[in-house]
C-alpha cells in the first residue's frame, strides 16, 4: 500500500499555490482569445453593417456573462485556491474537480457547433464572442489578485 502511495506522490505535479492562480488565469485568457479569434473570422463573413451589429450583440452578451457568471466563478476559485492549507498543491487544482465534467461538456458542444451544426457562423460568432470575451475578462481577475496579494497591506484594494 505504501509503495502505491509513494508512486502516486512521485507523479503528482505539486506546485506552489501562486502557480494555481497563474495557471487558471492563463487557461481562461487563452481560451478566451481562441474563442474570440473564431468569432472574429466569422464576423468578417457578415460584411460591414451586419458585422457591427453582431459585434455589439456579442459584446453585450460578454458583459452579461462576465457580470452574472464568470466573474463570480473566478472570484470563487480565487477564494478556494487561497484556502489550501499546504504550500504546494496539485497543478490541476486550479479548477475544482467538479468543474472538469462541465468543461468537457462545453468543449464538446463547441466542437459540435463549429463542425457539425448548420447554425450560421456569423450568428454563432455572437455566442463565441460573448463567452470568449467574458472568459478573457474573468481570467484577468487571477492576475489582479496576484498583484494585490503582493502589495503591502495598506495599499490593497478591497475584494468584496
């Protein structure tokens, strides 16, 4: 039994907690940029007047998703990561384990919508721009937290 535990510990990618904030921020930023890049290409298919309307709709959706969803989720993850009692934690703990099935579902849905659905790409761009921009903005919260945590106590801004 002890050798199995030692073997598991040997392959456990333990990192200092700050790397959980960095990893989460980079993943959220990276996925946001990827989704926004898809949306950008699809918006160009619409032509000028429609492109502008679709862009505004996507950014309005991004604002709503950020304010009512992703910013709250990012702040919850930031608090959860801060509650780890040990100095080193598994690198994959930047996201709660219960969130991984949701991420897999969203990835599958995105692949389906991109490759197999007949949904018009310029309209799909609204959804991708909304989710991508909201993810990008929420990903910045991890780096804001890192900067604020490194400031002297007096200079910190309240994170309520």
